[in-house]
């Protein structure tokens, strides 16, 4: 066999292997989706789920409030992406906000689906899409999580200080009533 024919045969052989791997991957993916659909159908049929009640509640939804709630939820994700953009500025000059929003949405979906094991998805996607190191994005994630934990603590402390100042300005009789109610409350 000529060297050129041998090279063509090897190229076709490697192509066949790749196609077989792709077919196996696609078949496994289809099987996984089918298994998930069958599981959901089985659970709904045997869980006592009432489609009538669901339809009643669904038709009674106030679509204005639901739309506002969804808009506010999406705004929080855009806000998180903007915060991440600020943390990325020293590393990359051309940060695309849309990529960060998409990575944030996918990352939080991974957290919903996989729990805390899905946390690294967002830093990984951002590192991949923006061309920065994964370790830098894990550091940005730690800074963000620290801020997420400290913000409620700060709000609670500020509320306690403001409440204390308000109580100090109350007349003595109201202050005594307030203090006794706080002590005797369950």
C-alpha cells in the first residue's frame, strides 16, 4: 500500500472512531433525557399531583405581579453580572456583560440542579468566555460570596443600632413598656 493511501486509511479510521464516540455520547444523552422524562411522568402519576388544582391556581395568578417578580429576579442576576464585571476589569479590558449574565444564569441554574456542587460552574464559564484564569474567577467568587454573607450581617447590625437609638429617644414610659414586651416575648 502506498504511503498516501495509508494516510487516507488512517485519517478515515480516526474519523470513524470520532463518529462512534459522538454517536455513543448522543445515544447516552438521549437515553438520559428519556429516563428523566419517564421518571417525571412516573412521579406525577403516583404522587397525588392534582392537575385540576394546578390549573385553578395557574389561572388565578396575577400576571402583573408575576411579571414584576420575574423582572426583579432577572435584575438581580444582571446586578451580579455587573458586580463580576467590575471585579474582572483589572484582568480583561473587554469584558462583555452579556457573557457574564449568561454565565450567571447558567451558574445559578447549576446550583439549583446540583446544589453547592454546581458553584464552580459560573467561575469556570466566565474564565472560559472571557479568557482569564479559572483561579482568578474562583477568587472573585470568594469575594462575592463574602460580600453576600456580610451584607445581611451589616443590615442586621444597622437595624439593631437604629432600633436602639429610637428606643433611647422614646419617653420613659414607652421605653419601659417596650423593654418589658421585648423581655416577655416568646
